[in-house]
C-alpha cells in the first residue's frame, strides 16, 4: 500500500511471508493424531519456522539491527541501531487447538542516545494470518488496519465497557493477583473476554473493539507492537502503578483516557 513507509513495508512483507507458512501449518493441525507430544511438537516447529523466516527477511533488509526473539533470544546488532522485537506465533495454544486466533508481532525499538539501554518503540506490525489483516503503527503517524485509521473507543463509562484480559494457567502468572483484579473489575463492566493472544487484544483496543485490557506476566515480544498501536490510536498504556514505559509486559493496563483512569483506580485498590 502506498501509505506504508519503507520500514513498515519491510515489516509487513516479512510478516506476510511467515504468515503464509503459518496458514499452511495451521491447515494441518486438525489432521494431527491426538497424542501427548504430537501437536505440541508440531506447533513448536511451526513457531521456529516462522521465527526463522522473520529473522532472515529482516536481517536481509537491515543487516546492522539487533533482535529480541521469542525462541532464539537476544541477538546483538550495531549499538547505535534499532532492534527488532518479534513474536513469531502469538496465540500458540489457539493454534494448537485449531482456533483461528493467532498473530505475528514485530516491533522496532530505538536505542537511547547514550547507548545505555533502549528507548521508545517507533514501528509496529501485528499480522493476523487467517484473516490476512495487517495492523500497523509508526511513531507520530497513527495506528492503522490496512489503510483505515484506528481510534480507541469513545466509551466513558465502565458499565458500557468490554474488557480483555489473560488468565494465568499451568504455572504461568499469579492467579491470586488476577482473581483480586477480576473480582474488582468484573462487577463494574459489561463483559470480560479472554481470547488468548495479547498482541491481538491490544490491536483490538486500538481498534475500539475492546475498551480496555489488563494482563501481567507477559514478555516484551507479546506487547511491544501492541503498546505502540494503542498509544498511536489515542489510548493510554501503563503498568499497574500508572507508570508509562516504552514497553509493558510484566504488568499492562491499556484503555482510552477516561477508562484507563477508572480501571487504574479499581485495579490499584484491589491490590492494596
């Protein structure tokens, strides 16, 4: 699309190439024999293939840039160049069970000027392979679905709000903490949803489908692109204490201005 910058075009091209392979692999999931390790091994291999495609495509386009990869870890690039933060298959459990709700997430993070760490996220692509939809954002250029501008919802009242979350499972996350937050927010809102892919949850907040979102215990590759999408769509992203960082993963709270303030007050009160 003509409105894509060169950087977003590079990211989108890589995501589409990896997404095409994920679509083919997803078509095989329903044919797997039901066994203890068969589906899990297949999904792990699909995830690694997707990551390899993304790595190769992005390295070829920006050979001096570093990587934060879900499977391969951190690969250092030139210290004065940005780095890619990549989730090659967000929503792997959905993928494994034949549920068509998963995504590829790619973010660009800029180095600090003094090279002591990492600064803001300047570019983001979240690609939904099954629907062939590309959510993207660039710093100060807004958030988009294909060529349609995204805005967070305009709802101002908790009683009208549909909120997304992630639920701790199988030793991942703090279930006691989540239960306290759920017990405080649940009675105040129109509904709570758990769809199983943090990147798409954040994209849906940016799109106004969800009015807010909270979760903890994630990783940077799950949320880096989505945080920029929400902010560029006019929303607010913070941790549970209300602090705003370039990337939120261990604690994330996202919504429009009015609902973020109300959710933060309720959430913080539940954890006292």
